[in-house]
């Protein structure tokens, strides 16, 4: 897994929750939401989502390499997505890793991509 900046979530969650609460209060007759709160909710929500889900495909890759995944149904269940979506999203992530390696030298090496593609094939059968 590449170096990932770990974002402390407590302050971000606090900003998101505070803005969300003020927006809830502004949802009363005669009140108007503050655009700054709308932007804060969007910005903080994006940071929270990215932080929480950022490493999910690296985790799937580690599970595939370990042999602990024997079907895409298990991955789909863990991610709460349809089985076909789990496979498709992982394949897209894998292709992006290969592209990143080609253009920047970061991401998965061609050998790693090939190994994971073989595991995908085995699990897909």
C-alpha cells in the first residue's frame, strides 16, 4: 500500500457535524442555509468519505493475495455492493494502478498487476 496521509477524523467530523446541525436548524420556515455551511458540509463529507474508503482496494488486493477470498460475493458483501460491481470496480482500480506505474513509477508494478489479474481470474471461475 502506498504512503497515505492519514487524516485525523475527529476535527473533520466535528466540522461536518456542526455545519450539518446548523443546516438542520436553518431548515425551518423563514430561515435560509448559510452557503459557508453548505460548502463545509460538502468539503468535510468528501474528506471523511475519502479517508474511510481510500484503502479499500488495497485491502481487497491483500485478501486476494492471501487466498482468503474465494468469491467476489464475499468482497461484494463486505463492501455492500452488487457482486458484479465489486469485480468491475476492482478491475478499474487495478488498471489505474498499472497506468499510474507507467506514468509516475508509483502504483503496482506490471508483475504485481499480472499476479493480481491471475488471482482475479481464479476467484472469478
